[in-house]
């Protein structure tokens, strides 16, 4: 058995705990858009992009204090709901975004 091991990059703690580039994608009920969580001001926020590839993705929530971790499409794709814990007290509020 050889003592030589291939070079394997090590993960840092920052790599493991850092916010993902994108996560939690979901397609709208009419199939025209998709939403996902991605960083904005170092916090996860909800972004929307058209499935046809036209136009840039846009951030539809803007919370720089606490990350948005949960969102939901409504039956009407004009509306998106997201839950937000404002002060770290686990007292979540439901917000509606008009897309």
C-alpha cells in the first residue's frame, strides 16, 4: 500500500458555513418563472428569474439583517409569500411580494 495520496483540497470552516450561491429553487404555478434563495448584502433573499431566459434575475426581498429562509408561491403567480423572523425571537411574520 502506497503512502502517496493524491492532492485533495481541504475545506475551510468558512467554505462549510458560507451561504450558498443558490438554493431552494421552485417553479411558479404557471411555469413562467422560478424563484430561489441567493445572497444579497450577505444575507439570503428571494430572487426571481423568467424560465425563458429573457432578462436578468431580480431580488424581490431586501433584508440585510436576517436571511429569508422560507418562501412559497401562491396559486396566482403574481404573488409570492415569504416568512421572516425579524429579531431572532422565532416570531415569524408572513409577507407578500407583488411580482
